[in-house]
């Protein structure tokens, strides 16, 4: 399904494949021989989504572009099922496994592996070739790797990365009611979306 959003339509080269149940919304630009499988969603909210060549986005993955943080995938990248790439830059030949997440401002250098259910936090950078183990969290620039049992240490690093400012544009401590009213207004732009025939 191709959808025009905020006056911009997806660009899909002839060599690419988009499954009938996948969604490309707005300023999404696929590279040559890109493959977007069933249930995947590539949505350019107010920032671009762009893939390189020979990229495979597997079933039910979500890739979201943001104004200050476009989602950019290099060449020969695999985005696994149920993965979540939100305003992150993914270098060439990166493997993003099932359920892995990368948040706004994050960068995974060339040849990295984000293994099952791992998290690359906001404004964090993995050096090229880094392996982020199953269920671990990477935070900082350059990123430090944290096992899930190191929550207190992670929070000390994570607090300075400004998740609420980066993702929602608000200072830490802003009430959830305020954040969600802003989010409802922002996503209300989809009310003007237009389904494309081609």
C-alpha cells in the first residue's frame, strides 16, 4: 500500500518489491532491489525514510522517519521481523535481528549486529563492527553496552541522552497528558493522507 503523506509520495524503483500488505507512507525512497515484506511499515512522518540497495525489511518491521532524524539504511542491510528503526541511521551491511530497536539520533556503524531484542538508545552510536548481544542495550556516544541486569548504571548513562527532548521535543518531567495531546495533534496529519493507485 502506497500512501501520500504531507504532500509527498513514496518512490519505489522497478527493481524493488513491496508486498501487498506492506505500507509505505510519505517521503519513503527505496533503493534498487529493496524488498519490503508483508506487514512492514515504512512511514515518513515529517522526515524521510531512505534505503540503500539490496535492503530487506522483513515482516512486521517498523521504520519511521522524523524531522530532525531521518531513517536511513545503508546498502545490504537486513531489518528483521518486528524490528523498530525510529529516526536512526543504519550503516552498510548491518544485521538488525528480530525485535531489535534503534531510536532517534542513533547510529549503527557499518557491519554492526543488533541481535534479538537489543536496543540502540537515542543519540547513541555503535562503532563499526560492534555486536550488540541478545537483549542488551547500547547507550552513549560512543555506545557502552549494558546487560539488562545493569539498569541503574544504564539509567545514569541514559538520563543524559535526552529521550523526551529527542523523541517528543519536551523537557524531562513533562506530564504525559501534555505529551500525548501534542502527539495526537502531530499524528492527526494522517487524516489528510491519500491512498495511491500505483
